[in-house]
C-alpha cells in the first residue's frame, strides 16, 4: 500500500514512472490504486472534463484486416456500407451535437486513407461547419502524409485521431495490412504539420498488461495528450468475436495505470463503455477525465444528456481541454 502512495507522490512531484514501476501497479490493491490515480488526475488536470462525439463519415469495405473491426472487408458482419455522407447530413449532425452541449466533433472514415478527391470534399464540408458554428473539428481520415495533414489543417481541423490500438509487440497479432511503424510515422507527420493528435487503443484484444503499458509508454514518448481507451465490443463475424469481455475492475485498473504513466493527459473512455454496467462512472473516479458521447461507429453509445448529467454529478465541469 505505502509504495503505491509513494509512487503517486513522486508523480505529483513531476516524476515520469518507468516500465518496471508501471508493471508493479498491476498487483497493487485496486481501491488504493484508483484513489491515487484520481488524486493525480484532480491535482494535475483539475475537474475539467472533455466530451466529444464522432460520426461515421464513411462506412465499411475497409481494405485493412484489423481483427476487431466490423468494417473490415475481410470479415462478414452486419456493419453498414456507404460512401462519404452527404454534406447536409454531416453538418446537421454537427449542429445537433453543439445544441446538446458537445463542442468537439470528429469525423471518422473507413479505409486505409482518403484519396485526394475525398479529402477535398471533406475539407469543403468542414469549412462550412466552421463558418456557421463555434466548434472544434477532429478527423480520422487514415494514414495521411505530412502534406495531406497540412491540407486538412488549413481547412480548420485542429486534431487528428490515429489509434496505435495495441503494443508494437502485439500489433502483428491484430493487423497485417499495415504496420505499427505506419501508425507512428503518420502520427509524427501530423505533429510536424501542427496538428494535435488523439491516440490510444483497444483493451481486450488478447494483449498482456505489459502490452498495455508498452503502448502507454509509446504514447507518452510521442507526446500524446488525448488518449482514448476502448474496451473491445466483440463483433460477430470478426476473429475476436469470442474474446472474453473485460470487467469494470479490469477497466478501472487499466485507466488508473494509464493515469500514473500519463499524468497530464485527457484519458478518454471510448468504444465499449456502454458494455459496462455503470457506463464508466467508476472509471471516471479512477483517473479518466474524458469520454466519447453519443453513438459510435458501428455500435450504440450513451446519450449526451445522460453523460452530462453523470459527469456533473461526479463534480466535473464539462468543457474543452486543449493540448498541443
């Protein structure tokens, strides 16, 4: 018990913990670990809580073989297929989110990357949103290069999303159509272009705690300040359809360890949160301080109204947290 508290105090004094110290937290008493992580969160990040929403701007028939994904063309699932959404629908969804109290809106598209024509289309839509609404636009348009990132930044996008998904060591067990280094190189290109980066991963892919910690350390080295933590929603028809569902306590421990490793980040509960009996409430008392609200890409989420009520009840202040 005392060593967890001592490590917490060292983090509060500016220490960046190493891998062995992070691994020691795997066996720490859960309640003490979570209380310490929440104290780190409160003292370093205050009680600000960043809510965002996402829209599936292009769905299905993805060329990549990520084993968790319903949209991969390699697997037979019930995921919808459609090309880029119509301009008026994307704008309408943005308006609806803003009216419901969310001011960070991310457009996510399937596929390895959008082509030039698709990028031009999306950037024109984004310019129209920003002309009419006071919001932050994020995007997940695939493994773009630096020039492409500069192009979308000029359109008004402030942050891109590119999950590492898992550790370098485990990545080939998850996907073989692109590499971990493809991800890293694209993230670095986005940062060179002046964009913020949101990057995290999915828990429950068969990874070890060492894999989880290795990914967190890579995120720290990359300077990532918005870190989505997804819990696998095992989709029928994918290779991971029978993976064991993680528990609330599993997710609390993961979130708490990530807070120790990434003390000043927005640790964002994302996909799979709706599978938790408490919708993530206990994780928001274990170090997490951000969430994706509303419906997700191929699964239902939690309503914005319910999320705002929950985070206010926990003493958080909903709003934007901006990082570079």
